[in-house]
C-alpha cells in the first residue's frame, strides 16, 4: 500500500494520465499492483523549493516514496531512474532538478479501510 508523493514546481499537462502512468510503472518495476497504490501530486511555487544542485531557472520534481520494507536496493534504484526518465521525457525537467527518496515501513504500518498490509515477498 505504497504512497508516492510527487512535489513539483511545474504545472504538468494531463495529470491523471501521468499519475496513472507512474502507478503502472511502480507496479511493473516494483512487482506490485496498482489497486493498493496511492499517487499524490503537489504543486509548489519554484521559490518554495530548493535542491542544491538544481538549475534555479528550471522546475524541480521531488518524489517521496513511502513503501513497504524489503525490496532490494537495485529494484528501488530501477524505479527511481525510470520515474526520473519519464519526468525528463514528458515534462522536460533536467536530471539535476529531480530527486527520489524512499522511506520503508513495516507492512503493518500501511493500512486501508479494509486491510492492514503484510510483509513484502518477491
């Protein structure tokens, strides 16, 4: 039951299509399903975001991925790179202006109204 929060200083077109694409990408790379996934898009003014290496004249995109613990580092890295490639291709954001951060949680920390998450298994 992951929660992916995208914060950006750009106003992306076709938001629902993009969010659905991110959900599909996550499910594919992370060996998951989209039915328990949440993807949240937050718009922020450029002057409210700072990323040390970012070009100050270009938009910023940050992804905070709250996920169930247990996936190997190379799987997380594959998703991060695929997400950033998508953002670069679809929104034109330069690579130095993107960052992905994973926070891992015990399965029981991820809950829906009808279930409590369990441990992740490949």
